[in-house]
C-alpha cells in the first residue's frame, strides 16, 4: 500500500513539474493579461458547468 501511495505522489509531482516547465511562458503571459485587465478596470469572466461551475465560483472569489 505504501508503494502505491508513494508512486501516486511522485507521479503527481512529476506531472505538475512537466506541465509547469512546458507552459511557463503561457502561465506568465496569462497572468500579465489578467493583471493588465484589472488595472484597466476590466472584467475577468470565469464560467463552468456542473462541478466546474463550483470551481469557477471558487476561482472568482480568489481573484476578488
């Protein structure tokens, strides 16, 4: 059981690291676009359906 949990944990970390490395510039650019929009007193629209709606709602609060 410990091996399964450890493998899952390591796989999760590796997946996140790979994603971050592959998408670093896009993440930075997205953050800059959002920041620029807020500075210009514009909106960020976040939406979802079903469970994704709950995630979108939570995300909107994080930006508030």
